[in-house]
C-alpha cells in the first residue's frame, strides 16, 4: 500500500510538498508557542478554552463518524459500505491521533502530560478524554489492521 503513495504525477508531488511546507510552518509555530507559552495564543488562566479545544471537539466528532460508516457494514451487513470501511477506520485513527496531539498542545508543555498520566484525577475531564481516546485509538488500529489484512488476502473480514 505504501508503494502506491510514492507514485504520482507532478501535481501530486506539488500538493505533497505544499502540505509538507504547511506542516513545517505549523510545527514552527508550535515551537514558538513552546518557547513563549500559551500567552501568544491569547489563552491564559482566565481564558482556558480556545482554538485547541474547538478543534479537539470537532475531531472527536470526525472520529465518531467513522463508526457510522463501519457499523452498518458489520452489524447490518450493508455491503455497499464494504470498500470504505478501511477508510473509515484509518480516518478515525488519524482523527484520534490529532485529538491527542491537541490535548498535548493545549497543556502548554508536553511534560505536563506526565502529570495527567502519573497522577490521575478521576474527576478530571482531561484524564477521561485521554483514557477513552487512547482506548478508541487502540481499537481502531487493531480493527483497521485486521480489515486491511483480510482485504489483502481476499477474505471477508
């Protein structure tokens, strides 16, 4: 499958380079935030909800929408969804990964992630978000890999 991603026309490679440049600019902005703190985003102790939580919420919805593609195929045997189940699974993996990254960025410093993991607070929404999203990520990776392996072998998953 990966070998297909390395083949393409000139416009494909231009798009790929453009997306890599945008990702590099975003990473540079994150390094700037890491250096100067969350104050450059306009967030503070008083304004704790901003762009990161908004994107987190949106991407949780995108990840949950993958279930709407996968469930009809497996539970109700709707064969029309057969070819896009793997797309739904890996869309969920990408969305949940971005959700977890938005949590890390919203914490301000990546080392604060250890506080969430080493000193869990059961009444914290952030703690439960981390637990549920990691479980959902693991589940989608396992199911996606199983479906992909079955598709390669030509067996019904």
